C-alpha cells in the first residue's frame, strides 16, 4: 500500500471505487458524504490527507447535479486539508452532450462544469470515454482521457463469429467505431440520423454492407435506448444475421431497460462507469468493469509514470 495515496468516493458509484481500491491493494478512506436535514450536501473527510496524493472517485451521473456538488465539496475539503495533489476521477462525465450550442441563448454546460471543477481545487481529472474528445480542452488542468475499447474488445475476442461488421450509430461516432473495428479486425458501417428533439433520434440511412454478418453497434453511452433499437431494426432489414450493442456508459433513462429488452438486440455490453443494478429481467445486459483500467491509471499518475502507455 502506498502510504501517501488516498482514495475517497462519493455516493454515485461506491462499488467501482471499492473495486479500484481492491485492485490497488488498499482501502477507500472513510468520509461522511450525505445531506443535512435542510437538504444541503454534507462532506467530511475522515482520514488525514495532509501532504497526500488524493484521488476522489465520483461519476457525475443521476442525480447529476447532486453528484457534481458532492465531487466539488470533496475536492474543496481535500484542498483545505492540505492535500498535496487532488485528482478528480470522473469515470462518467455528466453534461458531456452539452459541449456546444445547438441554437441561440444556450449554455455550453460541459465547459462550465469543467471550470467549476478547476475552481474547486482539482489539480487533475481522470475520465473515461468522453462523449466529445474536445471536452479535454475545456479544462485548464491536465486531463487523462482513458479508453474502454480494449476492455470491451477483449470481451468479444472470446466469441466466435464468422463475419463481423462494426456499426457507428451516427456520423459523430465514426472515429470511435473505427478504432473498435481496427482492434477487432472487422469491416465498418455507418448509420446517418437526425435528432429532431433532445433524446429523440430518427434513423435515416446507412453506408456499408451488413448482409449475412454479425453487427456490433458501438456507442459511447446509452440514454433512452431508442437509437440502438432503431439501428438494430435497420441492420436486420438490411440483412444482418444478429445484432449486438456496445457502450461505455449505461446512462439509462427511466424507460431504457424496457426499450432494450423489447428490441431485437441480442446482447448489450456496457461498463460500470455508472452503477446499474441488474436483475433477472436484464438478461440482455452484460457489464465489464473498468476498475483495472482506472486503478492502473491512478497508480501511474501517483508514481509519475506515463498513462498514455496504457493504450500502445
């Protein structure tokens, strides 16, 4: 155990934090993270952090605003307690889909949240598969942008498929799907769509050959599940034999699980960047842990080693 290394967790994904700590052969440091009777967030770090390298693990998922406030207060508490360095480990970065203005008089929320995290006192950010890689540039502090693709590809390497095509569900995800395709050595197809309103998608057309193939739809997050369900229907109509889906973040909206269960997708592979309780009705959903990836990144940062070497 590294005596000057401290891990803390908020309430958004404590299981992942404890899994990361187990990988590092240490324990999550105790902290009070709750609310006062008037609804205000209460934070108190219960371990000495003076001169320590502090990592605060907190996905900013639902309830998004509350998760962000917990993270900010924990960062501020560590800074005021004389931590040497404070790193915000944000496996899922909320507001990432609001990284640009789509019409007049809108905020760029992803940039504002980045500013607030820096202002709170974070020295560094670690995150996994940002919705838009340009968000790295929103931070005026170092950002280690981890990729879950190697873990997800490893899951499929154990399967036996005769012919595979990797599918991007929209033009914006082509780079992500192409990286997955190269790792799994498959062909590529692209679905073009338009989004008439937030959280709604309309499939328009597709480029690529999927006839007689196993199609793997690759996306960064699942919200309503509608995009995947519509994409699967199109792929099957175009002759695909079976359809799988892969996404890093299971940001499931209230009806997402039902939409996915009713869809013609055989399996949905996600990671645990967001804690998603699964039960018997969620038989289509499988979860791959990012604990080893994030844990290795934390140790490399703590020891001043290269993090990018993880992806070579």
